[in-house]
C-alpha cells in the first residue's frame, strides 16, 4: 500500500520502491507484524493507506 501511494504521488517507480523498502524494514512496529493480537495496527494502516490512495486519485481526477 505504501508503494502504491508513493507511486500515485510521485509517478516514479524507483522512488516508490525505495520508500516502500525503507518502510518495510523499519523496526518501529515489529511486534505488530509478529503478534496476532496486534493486528489492529495493521488494519489501521491498511484502511488509512487505502483512504489516502483514494483521496489522491480523486484529487488527480478533479484537476483534469
């Protein structure tokens, strides 16, 4: 989701890949990925990123 969001914002594949890679290996919320009980953080991120992508696509369509 981070990759898609950055790709929509910048329209550059390499920038989106590097950003998603850094986000994926960052140790900030390692316990959220490894524990089943912490899936609320992952669900929050999923819906948050999906809403950001939808809003960005909406703004791009309004400009055209």
